[in-house]
């Protein structure tokens, strides 16, 4: 699969490379907060006021011990006691406002970042999504973006508040007794230096933890969606998936345990530092009081201020550790945002000129999913407006790849694809895809109502237009039997509907879109013979006058086609109508005799047919097969 190929290797390389925090990265993060600078200014103002208010209790304590009690002044004592309550209350009220502003900023930044990431992911081509796991994408879009809320709620706010608390406290302590102030600061460099080293390791562990979380999400997405669940049950692989899940879950647990223990060792060091500081102050300060060089009130106030000194010191150390973890999340998000789409509008791209005729030409088209492994080689053919062209060939011959190049799900490696004389790379993607309708064998439906699935093709469609499309697709009788009609939910991926009903709904959806060009990967292949005949008759008016390219799996498509283009190993080997190709006796004639002729005679082709096996083995292109994108035989 592609995950093990070129793109998968690139993706793993991005994950495994060493991570670095740069000035450019910090500036890039800052730009996400610029729109909310007013709220930020209010937060800074509140933080400064709270820092000032926090100094008041220590000064009040000194006044109580040195003034109110020695002077036996009960009124002053009452005022001072009231101030000790009023100051924290005022700080608490301001803290509520600060928390509200923090939440506003963090949630808006997450809102913006998640929107930007989602829009950017939409701009990437099919190549990107065949190279990564869906669970990995979901993890970055949900877990990583949600995780950065700590940057505002904890990291940024605390990184503003704690330095202010620290600086204001040091200034006050120096004013009270400079010798004790210097003694108190001895432990600060030790704690902050340790936090720096721990933070760097925390950054690495956070990055690793998010990768493990993404791997776990990928397993859950693969095995707990309906298709994966049915596959697991069909092959009785529950035990295997349990072992795989437990293994990845254990890896995640181990990383998180290491991360938690890393922070715990730092907290232990800080606790020792916080105990050492007061001990030194009591020892030295006590001697200063005994010698009459300092009052008892100053000593008690000094001890009270130590909490404001070592508290911010401890917080700053923890902030550094948390910030490193948050920056790791930003880096993972930036990895996706920096992925450039390989299919995008050219600078000079213009909407496809109206009216669109649907004249499609392939000029010497080459294509590679993986560099050096060519899937299409020099493919050239022409589809006149209104023609039905059937693509025929063995599995892996490149038929489905051809259909991907028309709406630019991929871009050609060489040559060009033209519509109405315009290189598709020179027209806007939106205008191009508005005129191309695609119906594949594997119908995808949203877990929504029938009406919502139909209106996905044209949101402004009226109820009458929806009903006409359903009548044309022979879906009206099915909807009439549903409990809520058009408002009946179809279930996850449409699993409440049969295969034929899903196909008819998909055809009705394309009928509603009313495109100028159609790509049909044999849209009726999942239907029974009676329903297929009904759909074929419904497709008749749709195909008439429109350019249609169909991958042919059924005899009806082959016989109805104006032109057959026969592929083998990525080359066009024959072009002509059914009668012409039969007369030539080439590859098409061989395939017809194996696949189609028994349909007329009523015989079943032998699965052990040497000719059939030889064609399949000879024509299976490994590059196309590795991508999992090849169509079924003929």
C-alpha cells in the first residue's frame, strides 16, 4: 500500500526527525494570538493588579505585629484584619475575570487553528490521504488542537503572572531586608536550571506520546467503523485486534508514565527548595531579630513573602515543562499546515470557459503514484462531446487511474489532459469539478437522511427536482416504503440500505448534479439484472448529449459504447468500436471471449482458464496494485 511507499516514508521521516524550538516557530505561534490583543491587554492589566494586591497581606502582617499589637490599638487591628480578607477577595474576583478572558482567547485560537487545519486538509490531494492513516489525521485535528488550550489557560497567563509576582516580591523583600532577600534567592537558579533540562525532555516525550495516541486512534478508526468491524468479524480476528490494540495502548501508557515521572522528580526538587528557603530565613532572620537588627514583624512578613517567591519559582519551572509539551503539539500541527498540496489551482488558472462541451483529450499522458514506477505510459485518446467511451483492460492496467486524472484527483506526471482545448491544470479546480460527475462501485453515503445525501450534490435543489431524480434512478418506490420517506436516515455509510439501493441513490445524486461530463466505474455492477436494466434505461437520458467515460465490467456498457479504449500495463493498445476490435483479434477479442461471450451463451468462464490466469498475471502492474487503486478486471 502507499503507506509503505514514497509518501509513507516521507511522513515517517518527518515524525522521527529531531524536534527544535526556533524563534521563527515562536513568532508563528504568536501570530495566532494577535487578533485577540485587546483581551490580552486586559489579562496583563489584571495580572499586574493581582500581583500588587498579593503584596498587601505581608505588609498588613508586619503592621499587626510591629504596630497594632505593641500599641494595643484594637481599631487598627480590626482594620488590618479586614484588609487581610479584602485583599484576597479582590484578587479572587479579578481572577474570575482573568479566567473568563483566558478561556475566550484559548477557545478562539483553537477555533481558528482547527478551521485553518481542516480547510488546509481539504486542499490536499488524494495522494496525501492514501499516504496517512485516517486516525492520524483525526488525532491531529482533535487531540493536538485541543491540547494547546493549556498554552493560554496555563502557560501564557502564568508566564506573565509569575514573573510579575516574583519581581514585585523581590523588590519588597529587598526593601525590608536585603541580606535575607539575597539569601532567599540562592535556590532560584538551581530550580530554574533543572526545569530547563526537564522541559527539553518533556518536549520529546510529548511528541512521542502524541504519535502513540495517533497510532491508537488509527486502530480504533480502522476496526470500529462498520466496514472494518464486519471484516474483523468475518475473519474472526477479534483476538488479533485486541492484542494489537493492547500493544499500542501499552506503548502510550509507558510514554505517559515516563512523562509524569519526569515532572514528579522536578516537583520533588522544588519541594526541597521550598523547605530549605524558610529554614535559612528562620535561622539567619532569627539571629537578626535577637541582635535587634530587624523587627519580629519584618521576619514574619518575610516568611509570608517566601510563598510568593518560591510559589512563582515553582510555577515558572512547571510552566517551562508544560510549555515544551504544548510547543510539541504546535509543531505536529504545523507539519500538516506546511504540507503543500500537489494538486492546486495555478496562479493564472481561470474558470473553464462556458458553455462546456465536454471534449476530452489525453496527450501522451504519463503517471506515477510512486516515483520510478509508472502506471500510465504515453496514454493518448480522444473523447468527442456526447460520446460514451468504455475503458477496457485487465486488472491493474490503469483504467481507474485515467478517470482520476480528468477531475484532477491527481495531476499527470507527463503529457496533458485537455477539456475543450484547455489543459485541466490551467482551469480552476472548482469549475472543473462542477462539470464532472462521478459514480463508483463503492458508494459512499453520509450518516444522514436520504434528502440530505441527495442535496449534497446540489444544496439548492427543490423537493420536486429531488423527486424527479429519484424517479429517473428508479429509487422512488424504495423511498415510498421507508418509514420517514426522504427524511429516513441511511445509517453509517448507508448500511441501512441494500447495495442496489445505495447505487441508485448515488445515481440519483449525480442526476441531481446534472454534470456535463460523467465518470462511471460501472455504476450498475452491484445491482441485480432486473434493477440493472431499470438503471441502464434511466442512465440513457442522462448519458445522451453528455461526455461519458465508463470503466466497463458489463457487456451492456461494452456494446453501448461509441468507442472502446483497451489498456494493458498502462498503455493504450487498441481503440475502436466493438465490431472493429473483435475483427482485429487482439487483446480485446481475447478478453471478450473470456469475459463477455459466455454471457451470451449462458456458459460460465472457468476460473482455472490458463488464458485468463495468464492475462491477469501478465497485466498486473505492481505500482498500481501497490496503491490499491486498480479497477477490477475488464
